[in-house]
């Protein structure tokens, strides 16, 4: 299959996307059913052609077709097949193709599961998805064609950027894009509702599970990215407040807020306008995220393959989608009726607090990320805003959230009893404080303030467990009955508890590793040893090794504790031959959730080498906690009431859901 | 005047939003004042533009042959140059993988007499990538025609 077919497929996909967006919109406006009926088949056609284009590019990579410029730039004869496949999204053009492929996956899921929605509404939703597709397909076709030829064909390619040759990095973009693009569904629902001028209760029952799914994927994508930065960059850090990281974090914060406000909207018919606004915001931030990473406007440690001229085009897309959505919102939102009343101390009140904190902290991250850019445009001064800025603003804003979180689920809807919540939580709070003091004492060292951070983490974990405890009624009924009740709780209750528990574990990991980590940088000669976290790390020898597309100098270290052998760890400096690019491969060894992290610096005289040894206590909690949060999202999604899938039982379960809601 | 529940609730929410926004704004302003680092080139520093900044970022190329490692410690000295100036830099620690002669780097640190003492050194990320802000800063520093032309070639077309 020749690459030109891929180009052709993209053009056909764009034409179909145009049909998918314009005709149903006109149809919905004029009440023309024939035009509305175009939406689904056009979307299906578009998906086929986009999948074809993606397949052709992947095939070109797998069979070393270096006559394609993009393939020649991002792969190499020595690159293993799995990295050649992942190289499809290893740079700008292909990653956009992945973006549009994932958009089509979401659209097809929508097309499949939206048949119970009112026809006018469904065709508007699919049309909005089509509009987004038009924007991105035009962007690919006019500025970033992945199928451009390189003639004469070179004998070998330039290789994939070595830092991207890592399992974390192959996972990261697809997961992240599943999240980013997933928010487009809630966005499309919002736009369709605003166009129609009415916000059915059904809106939120449909929009919430999609958001939930997107949020879970985004969480996973951020975890993969953070793990990659930690393991692959060799700097020992797991979060740098780099613009690219912030770009994925802001939609996550907005999406988290959206999940919580949609809950209020579903249960109490309040916060309707706000929820619609959040849905627009979350997707706008996702678009901005794509823009930040892919335009190279911002300085960033991992801005690879950048081209400022493309920024103009993305800026256009941003203006049309974000500007258009907000304009529509400004005109139509006042027409949406707002519902249920609630007292400040109530479940709703707690969720409003959650939303307030999440959106305000997302705003500070936005300011820190964009302010340097803005200042440069206005005054020409080049500044950078470092991690201390984010740690100070974001950290302080988050502090009240940590303390308030366990109270939320304990409060009743409409009017809550704060004293009652206190009574249910004081055991958890007491245990949390004791656990934090013990941990602090055992680890010795660090500022006393850290005790409060640890206690907050434990409090959230115990609070989530206490929530389940009281819901099952362990305090009221016999244990066996309580267990039965626990098993009978709706899945969404477990989802909430898991997500909160995971968040607590992440907080614990963050506080613990920030407080207790130790770092030693020293020159070592064979036979020398350093201490880290109670382990003795002995440098034995250097040896040369060769991988498929790199050569490396590997250093062998033996680990021991109190004279007992604890295994070995290899750490290396690689040179990727095609690009002549050196990378550091850290040697990482886990002990429970703690890790020893050994990375190499420059070689010194007489066989010595500079070695950096970190002890990272409880660092795995950061990612484990986030994965538990993600699991919480999936568990919630499997709740009968919200089930997206199960086509054979759908009619029934939708009926049940409708009845339950009434 | 007694307020009806809807208005009362709205007022509470609006006040809460205002309070949160105010807290965030104060935090942001305070944090920005203390954590903003300017990027300057050696010639800008030599013309006195660094006066008044405790910490700033120095950007330029590593002068070929200027890298000197001390034999017994992790101290490294090198010279960062742009078209109009040169600045000796001292750094203790591990340099990034891509650090080498003629590499464009950004060092964060402060002046100590005529030397720049760096606490962090970043090298450009791969061969085809030069931080845009560094490129611009260098262009602005010399307004040199050659530099600009070279940049236009390498900057707009990255391959």
C-alpha cells in the first residue's frame, strides 16, 4: 500500500467529517430527518478512512519504508518492531493522527450507544464531534502531512528519539489522548444542549459516564507520563511542573471538578449552568494541552520536533472552538433553569467547595504556565516560573481540600450535619495522626510540618474506608448483615471510596518522598560504597554492552543491608548510534513501595565515575494511588445505573435508570 | 430586607467564589514575585542587565574547549558565549547527558563577582531543537544580521 493512499484516505475522511457536521446540524435546525440521519453513516465512514490512514502509516513503519519522510525521521533499521509501531505517534504528525483516530473511536462509541437519545439531540452531538474532526483533519492535511515523501529514499532512518524508546512513553500518548479526546464527548453534549436551549435530566445521565471514562484514561496517561519522566530522564524527579505536564494536569483538574459537579446536577438538579461550563472548560483545556505540547510556543524540557508556524493554525482551531463555545454559552446559558436548593453545610455544599478549589488551582496552574508567554509577548522579557511557584500556590490551595475531602461523603444531601460527620470521622482522624507520627518517627528527619501532610494523606485513606463502614452500617447492625449490605452497595459507592482512597495514597507518597528522600552525589571507584536508606550500594565494575540500536557503558552495583546481600542493580549510560545521542538509564530497585535509584554521571580518572544515588521512600505510592483512583473511575462506570455498554440489556437498564431517577 | 433562599444561596456562592479567587490571586502574585527568573545572555549580563536580579538564567553556547573538570570533586567550570560576550560558569554536580562543546545550554544561578555560579544546568533536548526563547534572547542581544539569518533557516524549518 502506498503512502499516497493514506493521504487520500485523510482527505476523504475530512469530506465525510464535513458531511457529518454540517448536514445533521442543518437537519436538526429545520427538523429534516433525512439530513439528521446522515450523522451516523458519515461518522462510520470517517472512522474507516482514518483507521485506514493510521494503518498505512503503521505499515510503513513496520516495513521500513524510508521513502516516507516521517518514517525516515523517526525510525531506523535497528529499531525493534514494538518501538517502530509506537514511533507512529513518536513525533508531531503521527501523534495528531493518533489524536484523530482516538476521536473517531469515541465518536463510534457514541454512535453505537446513543440510539436511545432523542434524535435531534443525538445528531447534534455527533455533528459537534464531526466539527472537531474537521478542524484536526484540516490541520493534519494542510500543515502536518505524515505521508510526505523523501526522495531519493535514504538507506536508513534517523531513529526514534531515544528518550521516547521506553514502555512508559509508548503507553503515555494513547492513554493521554483517550482522556483529552474523551472530554470532547461531554463538550459535544454541552454544545448540543446549548444549541437546543434545553438541558434534559437525561443530559447528565449520559454525559457523566463518558466523562468518567475519559477521566480514568487521563489519570492513567498522566501516571504513565510521570513514570516515564522518572525512570527515563534519569533526574530522579516524578513531576517537574513542566508546561507539558501542566498541559495534561489542567484538563485533569477540570475533569475532576466536572465529575463532582455532574453528581450534584444528577442528584439535585442544581449547578446546571456551572456543569455545562465545566464540560466546555475541560475540553478547552484539553485542546490547549494539545496546543501547548504541539506548537513549541512554550519552552519545555520535552518539546521535541517543534515548528512555530503550526501554532497559528492551532491558535485558529482554539479560537473557533473555545471562543465559539463560550459565545454560545453566553447567549444560551441564561435560558437554562437551575434547580434544587441546599444549605452551605450539605453534600452539595461540599461538592461546591471541591469545585471551587479544583478550578481555582487549575487557574493558578494556567497562570503559571501562560504568564511567561504573555509577558514575553507584551514586554519581550523572557522569564521562567519554576516549581517553587507551583508548589507554593497549588500546595496551599490544595491543603483545605485534603482536610475537607473525607467530610464530603459523610454529609447528607440538601442539609448536612457537620457535627455528625465529625463524630463519624474522629476515629479516622485520630488513627491518621497516630500513623503519621509513627511514620515520621521511624523515618526520622524532615520538617515537622510534614506530619500534617502525612496525617492528611492517612485521613483521606481512613475516611474513605469509614465511608464504606458507615454505608454498610457496621456501627448499627451485626457484622454479617453489614457484610451483606457492603456487597449490596452500588458500585458507584465503591468507585467513590476507591478514588478517594487512591488520592490519599498519592498524597502520602508525595509527602513521604518529598520529606524523607535522600540524595548522594559522589565520585566512586570500583569497590567503593555509599549508604542510602539503610542499604549499602557498592560499585563493582563497568562493562561495555550493546543493544539493538545503542551501545552502553553499564555499571554494576551490589546492594546489601547489614551485611546481608540484597541483590544487584545495573545503571548505564547509553549512546544511541543513529542520532549519536547519549541517554542515562537509571538503575531502579524497589523495596516494598520504596526505591533505590542509581544514575550515572561523567566518567572520572582511574576508572572512577560520578554516581547519583537516591533513596526514594514510598515513591511507588504516588503512582499506585493514582492507579487506584483510575480503578475507582472504572468501578463507578460499571455501576448498573450508569452502564454504557451491555447492548443486549440496555433497553432494560435504561428503563430501570429512568424509573430510579423519577 | 429579608432575602429569599435562592438569593441567599446565590450570595453565599458568589462570596465563596470571590474569596477563593482573591486568595488565589494573592498567592499567585506573591509566588510570582519570588519565583520568576529572567533569561539573559552573557552580553546582556556584561552590559549590566543582570543588576537587580538575585537569581537569573544564563543562556548561550558552551565555548569549545572551555569545559574543565576538577580532578577531585564534582566541580566543573566552562564558558558560556553568545555572539557578543562570554561568561565563566561554575557548577557542582552532574551535567545533563547532552552537555558538550558548542551545545546551547540554560544555567540557573547567580553572579559571584565576575563568575556565574549555577545551581542547575539544562542542555537542549535534541539536535534539532533549540529553545525558542533562547534563540530569541540571543537574537535580541546582538541584533546581528548573520545570527538572525542563521536562525530563520534553522528555526522555521527544523529538519
